């Protein structure tokens, strides 16, 4: 073995073909993971409407049935499941590098099972259960998949390859609303689920033939030791489950202000205190590793990712339903679902080419702060426009223009949370830091959907959406704080 080869890690020593198969698999799963998350805001309302109509609910008269009241839970449950799995996957990937590819393949297979089951669902509760199962995908793709890129390739190529993640997300964000809207308009919401799950099977197959390594070859990449934190996992699971359910069921099964509601949030608070105690006591061995939490950039990225995704859900999850249920545009003979898809697609147009550019910018400068600031400003401007101008009679074309111009940086911000974390955190905690940052993403998204669901269920779409956008705008303003706390590239 040459001196050059001996300096490479086990993943870098894999053949170019195997590394490229893995890279393509990551890109494929990224595209269709984003397609699922972008399209679910149209799929779930249609599924809920079908089940409510079957139960005799008069939707045309403005009645809100049980399925419509609960459908947001199908999306919000994926967040807690993914959030709990992310530190586990991060821990296993850091302790046993040879498991990185198998864990990634297993995660996307679970996504395929979830989407197939959703397509065959006979009631809203099965749909909700598939949302929880889909949490495996985000844990695999966002925690392990993205970091494998840095494992496999030299530093000078990471910025471009990681930047292409932003492009893949933009492709998914651009294609999904249009395709999903058209499929729903011409077929139904079940067909929109059926069109996605085969691609996760393709991704798993690419990983199977990709850059797998042997246990003994991965020892040089081991950064943690010891046993997995089961107590921390249990505490985190109880905390998240009771918090999300307490918020989501606040207008239905567990009304706010009742003893049951106080008990639910009380259990959540106690679980959070226990989780904090476990993290402080176990340190690096905790489900949320203390060394990662002591890193300033990790904490700043995590908080910014949490707030960004909390605010995002008020737009990406509820705006399509507002378009379909309230605005109901039929210009040029297109179905409202198709128009909703076109509007949401506009958010991703500029991300198609800005992802690699910003990824390379972050790589060269050693900081993601500028990209994050641009995205935060664009979000705030869009939300302000929605607060003052969005009405049932608002022009669908003006809405598309706002989404195109002010939403152009939306998808690009994801580049900052992939390339930025890989570059701005020390190698010794990089895998765990990425897991913590992605946990912020899942928790923010889950809480955003839960809070938005309560607002819409309580006030309706017409009165509730302006309130939701005000909440989102306040969140974006707060996001400037963790962005400002980011420090340039850290090496230790």
C-alpha cells in the first residue's frame, strides 16, 4: 500500500464505483425524502377529507371532522421518532463505523414500508402510525447519509458534494408539489404515496452495493465507546411523546385546561428534567452527548435549525391546505391541488443552482453565518407579506411571485446545516454534532405542525393563518440570535 493510500480512511479506500453508488443513493434518498415531506402537506388533508366524508361529515358546509382535526399528527409524530433515533444512529455510527451503510439502508427501507402502508390505509389512525414509522428516514439520511460524504471524499471535494445536497433538496422541493398536486388531481392521494416508496427501495439497493467496510477496517474512525444510553432514550421518548400529543390533542381528546392536559404536560416536564440530569451525569455517553452540547457551533446550529423548521411548518405544511380549502383557485381549468403544488414549487426554483454555490462559499470561508442570515431575512419578508396581504381572494399569481422571489433562499438554508456542520465542528464530535443539529430540525418541525394544527383547529383557516404567520415571524426574529453566535471554523 502506498503512503498516500495509507493516509486514507476505510471509506476513502473503497473503489470509486462503490463510493459513487453510495453518493447517488444519498442523493436519490434526499430527493425523495424531501418530495415526501413537501408533498405530505397536500396528501394528508386529502386523506383526512376522504375519511371524514366516509363518516358523513359535511365538509362543504365547513364542518371539521375528527380526521381533519388529527391529520397534522401524522406529520408531527415523525419528528419525535426521528429525533429519538438521531442520537442513537449518531452514537452507533460513531462507535461502529462499519454499521453506517447498513443503518442507512435499513432506515430508507422503513421509509418504503411506511409509505406503502399509508397508501393502503383504511382510517386516519393508520395514516398517523405511518408518520411515526417514517421517522427512520430522517435519522438515516440526515444523520448518517450526509456525514458519509465527508467520510468518503477528500476535503477539497466536500464543499461541492455537500452543496449538491442543497440542489437535491431543491429538486425534491420543486418537483414534489407540482407532481403531487397533479397526481392527486388526476388520481388520488394514495397514488401520490405509491409513486414514492419504490425509490427508497432503489436507494437501499445502491447502499447494499456501495461503500461498505469491514469492522476491523473502521476502527480508525471510532470516536465513542461504552454502552448506549437506554435511560436517556426512554426519558427523551416520554418527553417528546407527551409534549406533541398534549399540543396536538389540545382541541380534541385532551382539551387544554383539563386535568388530563395538565397531567400530560406535567409528565413531559418531569421527563425533560430527568433527561437533563442524565445528560449531565453521563456526559459523552448520554443519548444527547454532552461534548457536542458544549460545542458552541453545535448548539447554535441546533437552535437555528429548530427555530427555522418550527417557522417553516406554518408555511410549508398549512399554506397548501389554505390554498386548496379556502382560496380554491381554478384558473386555466387546473384543480386547486395542482395550484397549491405550483405555489409550493416556486419556493425551490433558485435552490436548484444556489445550493452548490453556497456550499462552496461555506467551505472556502469556513462559516455558514452569511447564508443563514440571507435565508432568515427572506423568510421574514415573506411572512410579513403573508400577515398583511393573504386573504381568501388573494391572487394565486401574486402568491406564486412572492414564493419565487422571497422564497428563493428557503431551500438553500439547508446547505448551511449540512456543509456548515461538517466544516465548523471538530472531527471528534462531528457525527454526534450532526445528530444533535438534525434533532433540532425534527423537534422544530414537529412542534411547528402541532402548534399550527391547534391554531387552525381553533380558529379555522381564514382567521387562523394570519395568527400562525405572526407566530412564525416572531420565531424567525429570534433565530437571528443563534446565527449571530456562530464562530468561524473550529478545530478542537
